[in-house]
C-alpha cells in the first residue's frame, strides 16, 4: 500500500511535490538585515538583537572560525542550554561553511566521547556547567584542538568574549555552500549503543525552512522556541522563523507559566512543542486566564500526542494545531491538522506533499491498505546518511522493486480507509504475548481514559507463562487517590483478553529523554535484568498453556 501527497490532511499550500529553490540560510539572514536592519530578529531575557546586529555577529563568528583554520565541512561541537551565544555560534559556523555538531546536555561521558570522536570535531564550545565533563574527554578526543566557553573563561577554556575579540565590524564572510554541503550532524542512540551521526545537508534544511513558510511564518510573525538547541525538533521551526524573517523568542529553559506569560505578552503566533510540554501547558491551573488569541499555528512533534490531549488542545487553545510525525533521518513524514480532522485524532495524519509512505512486512514485502506493518518512506528532505557509517545507513534503508531508496522508521502501523496513518508501536516496543502481537498504544489509550490518570506508559516484561506480558506505569492526576489494583481491574474489564495488564505501577513521573520522549527502555530494564538472572523454568504443563 502506497500513499503520497494527500493535501487535505496537511498544512496549507501543500498540494504539489515541488522541490524548493535553494537559497542558503546565511544569504537569507543577510537579506533580512538589508531589508529591515532595525527590526527585531531575536529576543531573549528581555534583550533584543536587531537584524543588523545579528548579521554582524554572525560575520564576527564566521571570521573568527575561518581565521582559526576552520575550513568548509569541518565539524564544531557544542553543548549547553539555550543561549544567544549558542545560536550565534551555530549560525556563524554555518556561514563559515562549517558543520555544527550539537551534543545533548544530559548524555553520559562515554557517549560524549563517542560522538566527538565519531564526528572528528575540531573545536568544542560549552557552557560552564559542562566544563568538568568535557575536561575528562581531553585525553580520549585527540581531534579537539580548542575549548571555548559560552560564558567566562576557566583553566583550559577561553571565554566567549575573548575568543570573539573586540572587533565589532569585520568584512562580510560569505563562504559558498551547495545543497550537498554538510549543515549539521545530530546524534541518535548515543546512550544505548554506538552513536549514529545523522547528517543534514544545506539542501535538507532549505526544504525544512520552506515548509515552515506554508504556515505563514515571515515578517510580522512571532515564534516562541522553548525546546533545546541540540534537538532537531527545535531547528525545524527555529531556522524557519530566522530564515523567513520572523521575530524569534528564545527561552533558556521551558517552564509552563513563563511560557504562557511570554506567549500572551509577545502576542506569539507560532511555536513548536513536544507532547509533554503541551500537556503541562494545558494542565496549568492558570491556563484559562492567559490571552493566547494571537496564535496561528502550534506545531507538535517528537512523539505521538494522545487523542484525549489532542481534543483538549483544539477545544481550549486558539489557533490551529499541527501534529508532525517524522524522524530526524527523513523518510516517512505525516501531518495532521487537528482542528480540521476531529474524527481522526487517533491517527498522525497522511503523508505530506512529496512524501511516499509504504507499509512492509518482516520480509520487506509491501502490504495492502489496512494491513499492519513497518512504515518506510522517502521525501525531498532526507538525511545524507549516518556520518562515516555506510553500513548503519544501509541497515535503515529499504528499496522498492524499482530500486528506489526509502528509510525504515522502526514504527508499526497501518493505513485506514481514508489513507490516514494509525501508529501502533515501535517495532522494538511491540509486546509478543503467547505468540500474539500486542500493541502498547491500544492499552495506553484505554487506561488514559480513567479520570484519575495523568500519564501512562505500557511495556512488555518477561513472563515465564506467556513470553511477555503487559505492565502499565501510571502517573496519577494531582490530588487523586488512585489504587494500583483497582486501576488494573478497571482497565482489564475494558481490554481484550490478550491485552490485559499483569500489573500497574504508580509513579510520580515517567523517565523522559531531553526532548520529552518517554524512555520505555528504562521502565523495562529492571524486569529484563531480573529475568536474565533467573534460571530457565521447567517445561510448562499443557494444561496451563494459553488458548484463544
């Protein structure tokens, strides 16, 4: 089954698969500075940066990098919370033709070493809080030649101001780049195995930027960014706002109350969020007192939104909300305008214009509509590959009968009769109980309907009798007197025989990644470890085997 170019389920003006004309991001910023030099490009902590000042700062950063020997395609690592300096470095490096490598702030020391060495980064820029960790990498990361602090200097660290220098005006720097040149490398799976550097080209980022224009971003719009600068989620919207000439508000760290205050005071028109942020904003007791009437679009991505949260958002939050399904690698990409399809909130929409999505079985054969399989996709915005790891790139690649390349998503789902994609699970998270496939999302959607449940995550844990059995981890709503056994009984009355949960664990919070994804592997890990340490059971008597 193939579905592509379904405009009715997408954002405005997504009716044709036409590749966007390539205009380098630095050239766009230069044009904004010439057109509106005193207009506000960036605001953070009540500090404004005009387009003219922004453009000059990027020239200064680019000139300093070039003078220091950074050449086109060289990699520069960065780590730290959101800050103007971080953004100036990122875009200044792009202007110098370099490739940025943003590192997650919550990753482990071995992962940082792995990422830096994989990218062969020549420099690292870091916030003070990361100095001690980075200092430990020095013996193991021979490619790093220079250490610069985003803040004050320290032993072995040059302060940002000293590195940048006193020269306020430098000759414009315009290193020519092509669509194929490296823009950035985003790392994936650095905590669970060998790091994989997802390479984004200038052409791919240009395609992302152009898509943002379909949501009306440009001069006169105000985009609020509260997700981390090391996240691909952030850059999809941030680079759109900057590249298209809108005003960008940058938060150092997300906080629901401060976010709501900024959104009201600055008359925010656009934003991008992850599901946990949407949940916290809508759950804030003061949500209703804020005027959010300036919103045109709220974009949400990185993990699926629950249907209940989607409905709450469209009923209470002005402006349209778009759910974006996709991956940093490119491949399958679907959009759902929640307001336009209130009967499709259990889906992630249909493929965007220019994207072709297929479902395949475990043998790599294409499946017909309605059949469950793994999503594979292709589109104009695809990663170049995993940096210097062609074998890893090939592992996520699928070719159709004509030899056309698709990227595997690792997600299991199906197309409904209208061509909307229903996601069921990650292939690695699917529960196999008694020889049958059980999808955690189906169980989660039942449990989240309980009035005292705030969040739920279901994983499969080892079972001597069934192989795996579902276990639910639940965060109760504030003030709720929820009992695990009672909730288990309530859920199992509503679930199918194969879906019934073996237990419910109540938690104050669920473990999450830096961008808010629930880390099911951490929930599952102690049970998997305990099963591995347990001697294998004796043969199961025939009388106790499951029958259906």
